[in-house]
C-alpha cells in the first residue's frame, strides 16, 4: 500500500507541475555576477524547426572576465520549449555560443544568462 501511495504522489506531481527544458552549464551560485542576459522569443512556423544562436560577447564588444556558468531558462512549461546546446566556449572561457533549437512547429521563448566566475 505504501508503494501505491508513493507512485500516486509522483504521478500527481508530474501532472500538476510543468516540465520545461532548462539547462545549466558550469557553476552558477547566488554570488555569481551577471555578465549578459538575453531573452529570445521566436514565433512558431508550421512544419519548421527554428534555431537561434546567442553569442557572447556581441560583435564589437569585449569581455575580460572568465565565464563561470550559463543558465538557459525555458519559459514554456508544457514540454514544447527549445533545446539548448553549448556550441563553443562557455565556462572557463571568455566567450560562448549557445544554440537554441525549437521543436517541430513550435516557437522559442527562452532566457540565456551568462555569469562571471
């Protein structure tokens, strides 16, 4: 009976709570300083995947601090958000490229935050 109760509670948690595709690369603490924050919103196109590259630092800018962590927050809570991939740089480097790829016929609504070491 106890096993049934535990399973029932877990099923209820998954049914009530949303599921978003958040990701963290490196180490982000409450003392980490934000180097950059970018909100990416792309509207869906029927039958297509959408991609967007978040590049840090932006063209024409410089960065003298080492990246300690990157946090990608998905604002969709229904399993339809974008997947993130760290393509280059990242923690331990002074630059980063993060690729966001939507699911088929879905949009992108994510925030990418880059933190100093």
